[in-house]
C-alpha cells in the first residue's frame, strides 16, 4: 500500500502528517480507505457506518468465512456510497450553498418530535455515542447536500405532459371497471348514538360534520367503494334500498349498529389524467432524477481526485 500512496506526493505528505514518518506504524483502525479531493476516509469511520448493516445481515451461527465475505461486500458498497456522498458535499461547498441556523433548528425540532421528545432524543444520541453538537454538524452537512441536489435537479430534470400521457394510458389499463357502490359507513356499538346521528343528519346536518364531534373510541367511520361480493348480505340488502345521496336508518349486524350513506353507484371509471398527473409526474421525476444523479456523480468522480485503498 505504501508504494501506491507514494505515487501521489501530496497524499503521502498529508499521510505523514497524520501518521508520522513510518506509514507501517499506523494501526489498522486508522487506515485510510479512500481519498476524495481533500477529504480522507478512514477504516474506523467506515466500520462505524457498516456496524448496523453487519447486525442485520451477519448471524452468529454463520461460518467465519461467510461472515468475512459478507463484511467485505458491505464495506465496498458502503464505501462507494460514502465516496459519492463526500463528492456531493464538496460540490455543495464549491457552489457556496449555506444552511441558515433557522433551517437547522427547524429540522432538529422535527427530529426531536419524531423521537418522542427532547429526553428521548438526547438518549438516542447518547446510545449512538454522539453529542448534540456533533449531530448538528452532520445535519448541517446533509442539508447542504440536499440543497445542492435539489438545485441540480431543478435545473436539469423536467417532466412534460407529453411524457406523462403514455404512462397514463398504461396506468388506466390496470383499473377494474366492475360495478360497485361508493359508501360512507359509520359503525358503533351504541344504538342511541347511531339514532342521534341519523336524526341530526335527516335534519340537514352533513354526516361528515356530525362524525367530527363524536368520541373516536365509540365510532368507526370511513369512505370506500365496494363490489357487491365484498359486502355482507345484510349490508348489501340495505344498500340496494338506497338512492345516491340517501342515508340508511340505523341497523344491526352482529354486535354493531350501522349507518350507511350511498354516495354513488355504477362502473368504476378510472381517474382522469389531471387526477393521476401529480402521482405520475412524481414517479417519472424520481426515475429521471435517479439517472441524472448517477451520471452527475460519475462525472464528479472523474473531475475530482478519488483514490480507493480498500
């Protein structure tokens, strides 16, 4: 490895500053596994990144040889992703992107909320052996990279209606057009409650508004479409008595009381192009973005100095 490193005087000089005159005296844990521009990636950091993946894929009962083979594959994959991530970070700095303190604090606020509160968040950091300041630094770096990627995608990745229309044509082929009923269904164990909702509804109050004021633990409410074969025979019998827009009187099935409103009935028409457009656009954008990012990162690797020693 020493001969390889000596091919680049700058790299050799910095390594000497890090490890002293004798490279062979460096311990394996501090081994440089890659150089990316001016960044040095060490085996110690790589092992930290790989540790949770080892736990998922390496079982205690596996033969040692198999364990080592899996570890090697994981290291190579994670190192490649780490190199690409580092390249993006260097580009973000080059373009002068910044993460304001307000952006960082807003992100951390959401992280703390997701963790279940500040105490649990601090405990999580402690278990990972990280401090709040270290975590903030990593978050700031990640937000910086996200800004750059978003900027690059906005400039380079465009999705047009002409590209989406063939996707729409393929999508609607999958739709089941069989006859069905569109229902709003309220279910409760309490007959008086069902009667009260029915009486208030026939006075003109919208069913959805009435539902909002009811205890969630006492009622279930949902809107859904059903084929005839999907419905309980007793429920289907009541549904067939309704015209679109009508609400059934409370009726009992099993231990529960039902209130059912028929919204509409007929063939299941596929959604329009405009209805599906946001989902199709997001899907195609993600496909294009993935290809663009892969090409972009490949170009970054060619432009910047990248050397792998693992």
